[in-house]
């Protein structure tokens, strides 16, 4: 078989450089390209190569031209050694977002999930870290019942505390008159007295209230009223002018004010019971300072004089028209009479107006729902009152309710019918009642029929 000449080297490729003294390993192949085809190589390997020694066919070894086995280096995977074409393709690829190629859409940044609420869906976590359980229906009912019980307890305790605060400050005196008294009459009748006593007043209060000096201490009254609270129907507040000329037991006839000066509350009660035939159930008295403190406790009252008032004796100087006044001014408004053409009758009307204003402010929500003002009023009102020994807490509550009712729109507030306001007597100028109409008024009160008083007095 003729020996083939070696292939002619390609002039376009540079010759392979070989390391001196180290043969180059030749890759074994059973076939070799030749003239567009293949031919088998002899069993001894490539032409001119000697047969591999025994054991040279082991894995990882190949024969060389010198017939010595050489360890073959393992080939790297194609994915780990990118070829030249692959690197060129990566270089030719345009940059992302560059001109001519829109940048691929970016995925929205994912927010970290919010931490769960303390305790999870069930509510705030318990001290142990576990979510609290929602209360059962029975637990909710028990809580609702507990809240209702607390509200009911407060609704009962609050007025009781107010009443106790007021009653604890009230002073009691003996007013039981001597001798025979009228029989009990239906309803409840209170004798209301406004005393000009300066007892317990400081020098500063005497100046503030224009009450004169300490030489004026004594038993005198500027206000006398009968409050009748019927079992049904409107309450009635009847003013008795202080200069009313009436018989005084054991002292002949004189001004009703003299009975208080001569014998205090017992003689005054006896005088009014005998002249009216009406049984007086309770006695309520207040003084200068007490009246002013009550007005201040309710935050002042409104007065509406039709003309300017200037009265030196009462310490009053106010303009005409409605205005809010404090305790000292209200006291002067209730006292003055010398600058009033109606005299004592005009003063009686103003006193009832002031009582109506005080009752309205005291019973208003601004006072009752304000514990600070309500307790201050209870303390001032209790300290301002002197009552009979038989006056209990229910009796005082009835008095407060009756006073508000009588001075309200549905009540009866009037004066004993008068025939002559300048009646000349041995005791000076006095007020003479209209006897027939006055006796009719007292008869209606004894019968507990206050509705007929409107026709008798024009109230």
C-alpha cells in the first residue's frame, strides 16, 4: 500500500509553536478527513506513529509521536468557556434601555408586608402574646348591666349628696307658737321671712352690702311671704307687706313687722295664723349675707328695672334695662323702697321676681349638671337658711320645688289684696288690707284650691 504524503500546511494559519523538548499530544481518532472523505487509520495509530505501549489505552491517556503515554487534560464544558462567536455576540448586543431599544419594563418594587396589628384580628395582644378573644354575648350583657348599675347609683347618689350638703349647713330654731293653733289644712304652707339681721357679718360685708353699722343688729324683717304647695294644682306665693296693719297677740294692733321684732319667729307665726286661719307647717328664714351668697352661688341673676335706680340707703345705683347683677346688687335691688313710688308693695314685687330668677338659675342644667356649682349652691343655700326644728330633708325639697313652681309660668305669685297703702295709724303710715278679698284668698288656701286665686288677685 503506497504511503501518502503529509498534508500541505495552510499558509493562512501560523505554524504552531511547540515547547522544546516536550512532545505534543496527538488526539486519537479512528477516522481522518481526506479529500472530502474519510479513511480508517491502521491499528497502530496515525501514520508514522508507533503502537501505544501496554496500558497506554487507559482512560485519560493518549499516545504521542514518541510512543510515551501523556495524561490528557479534561476539556471544559462549553457553557463554562464561551467561544469567540459568543463573546462577539454579547459585545454586539445593544445596552438595555439604550437608543433604538426600549428598556424592558421593571417590576414594581415589592413592599414589605406591614407587621400584623398587636394581637392579630382578635384585638390587642394579651400579656402572653396571644390574641385576646372577643367577649361573648354573656360577657357583653354583664358589662352593660354593670354600666347601668353605675349610672343608676350615680343618679341616686348625686342628689342625695347635694341634699346632705345643703341640709348639713341649715340651722334649726324653735318656732312653735304658744296658745291655740288652727287645725291642720291640706297641702303644705311655708312662712318665708327675709331678715335684716347683721348677725355673723364682717365689717367688710357690712360695707359691701350697705347694711349699716353693728348698731343695727336686731330682729327685723324686710320680707314676709306665705308659700302654699297644694296636693294638686299650682303652687302659690303670697307676699305680705311688712307694714300690714294687723292685730298682734298680746300687743294690740300694729305693723306685722313689729311682731317679728317683739317676739321673733314664734310670735310672727302666731300672728299670721290668727289673722289668716291658715296653719303654718314650716318656717324658712334667710338673712342679708345669705341671700347675697345664694345669688353669687348661682352665678348672678338678671334684673330689669324700667328706670335708673339710685338709692343711697340700699347702696344701689344701676341703669335702666335688663342686666346681670351679683349678690350685693341683687340684695340692694330687693331692699330699696324709698325711691320707689309704690313703696313697700313695689319692694314685695321685686322680691318675688328675684326669688323666681334664683329658682330658675338654681334648677337649670348649667347648675345641676355642674358639680362644682351645684355643691357650692347647696352649701350657700343651706348656710343661708334657718328653718324650724321639724323641717326634714323631704320638707326642704318640697319647699324648693314649690318655690320654683310658684314663680314659674304656671304658678300663682301675688300680694295680699290691699285697700289702702298709706293708711294712717298710731304706729305711722301702714298698709290696710282689702279685708273681704284677703279673707277669700286665705279661705282658698285653707281649702287647698290655689286655682281660684287667679281670679281673686288678678295674678
